[in-house]
């Protein structure tokens, strides 16, 4: 499967280039699974000494499943590097994240690391946001406020938002690891993303949004031809 292979290539290259002894932030999603696989391999082969801090229940399960040392931000507040996936990146490494609903803790880990490194397959590498990712920008909201937040966003920035529903597995909306709801905001056009990121978080009821502006140090995109494209 070219997409899975591309994910693995990016993940392995990032772990090989950036992981040293210390505290590592582990992102969420399917690409980061390959990064944890590679990390566990290097611990076993090279005696690497790492403590892994998860960004979600999924990441925590992954760390435990691969027998890696589990840490948390209370005991390990300073991370050497955080490695995480993304839903889309523009040419300036502005990211949309949150497709997996874990954006809040992911952004915290990205902000606590000396280096925030992104790993993704070729479907995520765009020039402008929205070219390949069509599900909008995820916004974590306090459950009771989702409607008023939706209306404020529409008034302030235009565009409609959808409350993310969980589909067949559970009736009702998706509930995040933090007990909140997610709005997916269908933005229109290219914007001043730093301004948008700040504006969204100023709206009462918004917990966090999935725009990561100016946070990524580097991104590794696995390509369908077996190479890895790097963006700084
Ligand atoms: O939700 C997120 O931000 C995750 O990092 C996710 O979007 C990346 O998912 P993937 O690695 O399964 O494509």
C-alpha cells in the first residue's frame, strides 16, 4: 500500500534523525504508529534511553503496547522532541491537525518540545491549506457552547461548521479525551492563519483549534516513489 509505505518511510527517517536519549512527545493518528515502532526498535538495538509522553489515550496505549517507558507532563515537563502527524501542511509548514480529535494535547506537547517534527504521507503536502484536506479545521469546544461558538465563528470569519458526530460506533457527537466536542470549521480561501489561530482561541467556549502556525521545526513527507521529501 503506497500510502502506508509512505507513512512508514517518513516516520522512520524522523525517528532516526531526531530521537536521542530523553523525553519524547508522542503524537496521535496512524502515521505515528510507525514512529513508535521505530523508536522501540532503536531502544532494543541501541539501548536508547527514552521516556514517552502521550498526546492521547491512543498514544498512551501505543507506548504501553511497544513496552516503552511511559511519562507525563507533570513529571517530564520539558521534551527533547515531539513527533506527530498532520492532516495537511502548507508550504510554510502551517498545519491542520485534529483529524483524529487529539489536537489539544497534541498542541501542548508540540509547544513543550525543543523540536516539533511532523511526519506524513504525500497526501498531506499542499501549497495552501484546503487543497487536499476537505474536512475543515477541527476546533475543540466546551460541549454546552458548541452552538454559540459555531455562530461566532461564522460571524467573525465566515464559513460553516459541523459538529463532529461519532458515526455508527456511538450515537451522538464525538467526545474528546478531554470530555469536549469538536466542530469542524469549513473555511473558505487562504487566510492570515496566525490571526485566525489567535482569533479562534479568543472565542469563549473554544478550548483549542487545529491550526498549528509556526510550530513545526521540520516535516518529513513519505512520497509514493519511495523517497522522503523534507520541508523546513
Ligand atoms: O489528529 C491529528 O492531528 C493527527 O496527527 C492526525 O491527523 C494524523 O493522522 P494520520 O497520521 O492518521 O494521517
